C-alpha cells in the first residue's frame, strides 16, 4: 500500500459557518438561538443598553392613609417627578416633591379615597403631566443609557489522523480527516455554548492569561439582574410569573427560559393551560415548549432545554438582546508539520457576546430542586 503524501483539501482555508449551522440544527442549544451582531474590529467592544423606563416604584416603609411622606426602596425615587400622578389601590396621589428615594405627596387627589400603603407595595405612575409654558423638561428621562463592554475570545481545536488512516477507507467515512474536523468542531461549538452561559470577561495579560468573553451569569451578576430563590423546591408557576413580572417592572421583557432537562420536566407539570408545545421548523426530533404567564397580554416564554445548564438554576432572558459578535468567523486550515507521519487541521474562530439590558431583561432562578417528584 502506498502511503498518502497529501490530501485533497490541504491547501484550502475553509470557512466553517455552514458546518456550524448544520450542527446547531441537529443538536439545538442556546447558542443556536441568538443572533449575530456587527463584526468586531477590536478585542474589546462596547454597546449601549436601551431599555424602557419602568413606571412602577416599590415602597420601603409602610405609610398610613394620611401620611404625606413616603419612603421608597433604594433607587426607586428616580422613577417619580413633581406633579406625577401615582396610583395606590384606587387612590390617586400627586407628587409634590422628590428627595432621593423619598417622595412627598398630596393624598386623595381629585376626591379619591386615601388608602394605607404597606411595606413592599407597588406604586404605579399614571402619568407625569407638565405645566404649560415650562422650560425644557430636564427630568423626564430618568435612566441614562449605560455603556457595557465585553472581550472577544479565541476558540480552537486540533484534528489529526495518521497518513495511513487517511488512506484507508472506513465504513461510512469517505474522508477520515474531514470527519475528525467535524467532530472537533462539534466540541468547539459545545465550548462556545457553555461560554455563553458561564463565561467570565477578562482582558487578557500575555500568552499565559488569554482573553475570555463574559456570558449570561457574569452579566447577571455584574448588573444585578433579578434573583428568585426556589427554596429547594420544584419550580412553580407563581415564582416563575413573579420573575417575568419583575423584568417587566424594570422596563424589560423575557421571551425565553433556559434550563436543564430536569427543570423543563418540572415546568411541564404546571397547569396545562399555561403550557403549550409546538414542533418548530428546522429542528430534528425536538419539541419547543412554551410557558404562558398570567401577566396581562399573556407573555409567552419559550423553554429551551440545554444540557449545559446547572440542574438547580434557570435563566429567564430576551434572546433578542443577545448577539454573537465575530472578530474572526470559524475556519480550518492545514496544520501538518513537514515530514510528520500524520495530517492535521486546526479549527479556529474568535468572538465575544453582546448581552444588552442584563439588569432589565435577565432573571436568575436558583436553588431549584434537582429531582422531580
């Protein structure tokens, strides 16, 4: 038998995006659901968060029906302006002064009946009417657009076969090296997906400390996303609805629940009128399950089962706010050393994740039961 001295695509640098798309179609994971953002031109990249301002404020301390000073929770005072009309039950309050996280109000506005305010109550801003002929209104936009950043990360795999392996015809495999390249590519996509969930952002410091890109848990921690403790119990409809509502109150929204298989099975046990399943186009043997919240309008969140998620946690998020941004798309090229008794290819790509509005549009459910009753 003559030993091969080359292989047919040795001189090619092959773009691998079509292969990546095929892998994600056959084995859907969260990475396959997010979009692709603008191409990167540098390893550190920034974006602006552009969420809607919340119109609901949380009360810190209880107040009697005749109290005019109301203490709000930290950071809630910025949601109110002088002359704002605020709903408390069926009572309407008129804000006469804002001092940090305390507001002064006129009780029983327009002959509405004053009602006591409990700690942790929610005050709904009805409107912020402005007087005629005023100066330019400088306090209406209560949230500044915050700039966030992340770093790109290099992902790489190495595929190698002996020259004899490449020449031998294996049943079902026409090209052993190409077959091994696709196996390594699958491993790399799994790593990218795991990084999207758990990655930590780090600018890098020399060859021994490479750059790393931050993922969902990192941005949830950094931006203080909503947290809900399940108390070691199975996930329930009430707390799931509470988490979805909290993102709405913060000015965001969620459309996806990412969880491990055990959590997905717990969700299927919820009331049948809150769950629906459909078979999506382009999937292979996978059902798409959706949770219908009890919020006005029936917010629907798709349940994404991802084996990489921890069994005791789930993430609620808006996938429209998550983008993969490439500095270098996936490709492979020859990596055979001259004279070596093998053929090799290196697969490489560099990308980072843009995760907008993590504070408003991400919620973390923790301490979920790992077992199913």
